[in-house]
C-alpha cells in the first residue's frame, strides 16, 4: 500500500504541488496570525522593561494600563523618593499623541516625558541621548531618522537618536522627550505626570497613590488588547479550517479518479482500514510539505506588518503536529468514497 500511495503521488505530482502551495500559504497565514497575537505581549514586555523601573507609583485605583494612566501632581515624586525603600524616584509622563511631521503627514506615537539621568532607559541605539529641550529619541517604526523634525500640539522636536522595539498599542512608536516638553505639549506646561518610576520598592506612598509592579502594568496593558488578540485567534482557527478544506478537496478529487484502483485493491482483499491508511498517508504528506513551505514563507513575511510580529518557537514546533491532524481529518473526506467502490469494477471491461 505504501508503494502504491507513493506512486500515485508521483503520478499526480502537479495536483499535489498545487495543494501544497495553497495549504502552505494558509499555514503561513496561521503562523503570522500567531505572531501578531504574541506580538502584543512582546511589545509590552520590551517597552515596560525598557523603562527600567522596579515599581510604578500611580494614582490609586488606576487600572495600570501603561498608556492610560491618570495624572498626578509631579511634586509627589519628592515624597515617594524620601521613602527608605526607594533608591531613586523619577516622574514620567506617558501619553498617546499625534505628531505632525509636515502638512498632511500626521503619525501616532506614545510620548514619554522623562528627566535627564532618570530611571527611564531612554538611551539611543543610534545617535545620542537627550541633552536639552526640543530633542527626541524615537522608535524606528515612526519612520523618522536622525535630524528629522516633528511637532506635538505646536511643540517642536528634532530627532537626535533612534531605538528599536519600543512600541505600544499594536505598533505605535514610542518617542522619548524631556518631561518639560511633554508637559508643555500635553498640559500647557502644568506640572502633571501620570507615574513615578522607582528603583527599589517603596514601603508606603502618600494617600491617593498606589504601587504597581512591572508584572501588574504588563498584565493590565495586555488586557486592553484582549479583544484584538481574540479576533486574531478566531481568524487563525478559520485559517486551519481552510487548510483542511484544501487538502480534503485534493484527496477527494484524487479518490474520484482512483475508483478503479480501489476496486482492484478491494478485490485483492484490501480492507477499508488499509484504504484509509493510504489516503491518510497522502493527505499527511501533503500537509507536512505545506507546513515546511509555510515556515519558509512566514519568516519572509513578518516585515510586511506595522504591528510587531513575533512568531514563538513553539508555533513552529506545533505546526507539523497540526499539519498531521489536518491531513488525517482531510483524508476522512475521501474514505467514504473509497469504501463505496464495488470490487466488481475491477473486472469491468475484462
């Protein structure tokens, strides 16, 4: 049966290659959707960890979403810094804004206002650190190189450095600026912030404030994206169904063309179980070949998305197993047809 199955694969190679390409593209889409869903977690981890804080002091009752923290007076930073458990405390302002690059060219960003030498790790990967007002370090996804300018609410900035992997809210670039500039752009210069980042954990904080860990900030920020993650996961499930349909259609059409083959095999004593194994082997081989093709395609397509795409290694590990399941399910479509073939057909025309 194995030899017969492999010979049939060779005989119908063009049909199988078409199915492999079709299923491979769908499998690649599934991998990319997995990477998109995982990308929300990765970008939050990278950006929150990049802040360099041991803990976050925020308004009491705040949900903890890093880009939606309520404002508090900047003066509270002195009280937090005086706690014996705190080594350093720095006020920070993190606010989604729209940057105007030129007339008609507006881009979303996350404005992060910080003070020189603060807890916040705003060191540039390319270029230099912030030295004065009017300067900015931006994530490369914003598309602005060193020397380019942009404005937020009329406050102008010149890019002096760039960083990578600093985004939030599904690929929105972070821009580090001086705290005074951020306050001027967002609050007209009023001394307001929305978090105090500390090195060391405070044992107590002034009334009206609460202490959150990095893990709590990450969890709350990710919860904000759960509806998007759920939609992506639903789309991924649909893509697996499409892949199964593609393979099933191929195996079923092949079964229709092999009526005489099945009749001969049954006349020679082949059981329905043996026929199913032959069909399943064909479907699994096609699905596995499609999985290999998908792994190659997906690696080349990650750069096509604005949102970070991070395909976890586990997804590549599970892909062959999933392909086997798809192949087995798809082979069921042709099994009934193979079983229904009358062995007498083998002698028709003899």
